[in-house]
């Protein structure tokens, strides 16, 4: 069994910072790309940022320069540092990861966390 658990969301005012964390646990052999996505009611889930196992990052244009994705491979953790938050960043944020499980050879599957709410409001 593999689990991803997000934490760190909350209600904040515009301009402040939050750091989201994603903890992976279970029978994990390796974690390839990790990513953060977000979704608001009535809209499709959108990509926020991704990071490969080697540290290569990718961001959606709206968060470039404000958000930073990172990971700690030894701790099986992923992070999203969000600075200069705007009301339009309000969403449920989901962590996702491509994970290979112990005993399953080279096969990987995508796993998702349950989401954490981020609300940016004055």
C-alpha cells in the first residue's frame, strides 16, 4: 500500500507565504516525478509544478517566480513553497507522484493525495 498525505494548507491573507508538504509512505522502491496540482470548484485540476527525481523542475506560468517545488528523496517528501500568494491561488492542492513499489520491477503507477485547502483572502 502506498499513501501520499499533504499538509500545510490554510487560510492566509494575500501576499503571505505557505509551505505545503507531501509525505509518501508504504512499500516504495522509488519515486520518480512528483508534482503539485490544484483544483477549484467547477474547473479541471491543473498542473502547478513538477520535479523529477534528479531535481529538474517545471512550473505553470502563473506561479513562476512565486512558487518553488522541492523534494527530499531520503525522507520521501515533497514540498511546495508558495510566496506572494494571491486570491487566485485559492484551491485544493493535490500532491501526485509516480511510484514504483517494492517487488514490482520497473513498473510505476501514479498516486494522489487527498488534497489540502489553500484559501487566500483578505
